[in-house]
């Protein structure tokens, strides 16, 4: 399978490794470049080490950013909007991962909101990206407990990041077998929260 990886940090780098281990052809990695620390993002560094083409990820990914003949865009901890034109440039579109049981906790701070709201369980969802905010069809899903002592960091590292990698791998396996797993989200159960901030919670 010919793949473009869009993402950053641990999940982005691990998604790249997953696809390389599977023998996929990585056409391009789109990741942040060196920041204030002058160190490359993990995905960017991993791509360079593996001699995979890497470019700085724009805030909006368009068709012009997608090489020809791409089967799938894998969005792993991606903070860029993948436009319709880009998704249409890939045979299967764009597969993303969101750290919640979609349609619950749509939005960029799903892990923080799940803990703040006292949810006893949460999970992760691999889904087909569309023009909405975490609204696309579900490809795979799993759940986990939220422990009373959990912080967003511990929950992400222990459960949700590894879960995301497993779910992406499962969907890639389904695509290999000729299946495209997809079911619509139930919008009657949807919640969406804005970026988490102490000011928002205090009402100031």
C-alpha cells in the first residue's frame, strides 16, 4: 500500500514504523520541522532516519501535497486540516485517530474533557476523516477504564496512544484483505467541547 503519514510526536513516528514494518511504500511524511528547541519532531526525525521523504506539514493539507498513486493518508496525532481535495487524491481517503469513543468528546482536548467530566471509561476511534470536526464514519473502536488517579498524560501514554496504533494497524489489515470497515456515527449521542482552559471553566 502506498501511504502518506500526516502527524507528529510518538504516535506519528510509531505509525511510520508500523507502515514500514508492514512493507508499505511511504510516499511522504508531513510533520512539524524544528521548533524553538531546534530539534525535529519525532515523526520528522524518524522519516529522515528511514530515508523517507519528509516535508513540513502545512496547517491545511491539499491535493498538491499528496504524491500521485497514494492509497491512503494516515493521520496520526495530526493537527492539520486534511482538505477534501487531499482526501480525494488518495484511493481510500484519510484515516485518522481520535482519543475518545466517538461521537462522544469530539474536539481537540478529548482526553482532558473525559477526565474533567468524570467519565469512568473512554476509548479511541479510528475513523474516516471528512470536513467536520471528528464527524466521519467509524472504522474501528476500543475502550478503556479511566483510573481515579489518571491525568491526561498518564491516560494517553498508558492506554490511548498504544490503542491508537493498534486500531490503525487493524484497519490497515482490513484494507489489505479488501474490506473497508465503516459505520456512521450516531449524531444523537454526539458531544463537542472546545479547547480546554481554566478560564473557560471559571467562566471568566
